[in-house]
């Protein structure tokens, strides 16, 4: 009798635990909300900041939002096309960051500023 009562208690605890600990599945909508938030933060950073480094980081946020969308839709449709494009975007973003920082270092050596408003070196 004691073992049967113990088994009933274990079953009751398990059902209470399962009742209280439910998990909502992560859907494509959740990924799109996070990607939209990243994209908005990136656009706000590009439009409002004057520091070139912050602008470059904001562009990286925008590219990461695009990558998240591509991977989410790739997962939803069950193919690898979106993930393949995401890898190409990551490679492109790395090259962009390297070239952008190289230009920024060269500009800082000449003008001693990284303010976007003062970058008019390429104007005729």
C-alpha cells in the first residue's frame, strides 16, 4: 500500500509540474519580432549618431536583422537557401567592416576626428 500511495504522489507532482511548466513554441513570428527590433535599432543608430564607429555598428545590426529573417524563413520553408544567403551576408559584412575601419583609420590620421559631420574629404 505504501508504494501505491507513493506512486500516486509522484504522478500528482508530475502532473502539477507539467501543468505549471508549459512552454510556448518559438514560431517564425517570434524571430520576425526580434529581427524588426534589431532593424529599428540599427536604423535609429544610423540616423541619429554622429560617430562613424557607431554608424558602422548600426549597419551591422541592420545586416544581422536581415540574416535573422533569412534564417527564420529558411527554417519555416525547410530549405537552406536563406541560410546560404545569410552566410554570404556575414562574409560581406566582415569585408565591409574591414574596409570601413581601414578608411576610418586613414581619415583619423589626417583629420583627427571621426565625426560624420566633418567628413568632407571626398568632396570636390
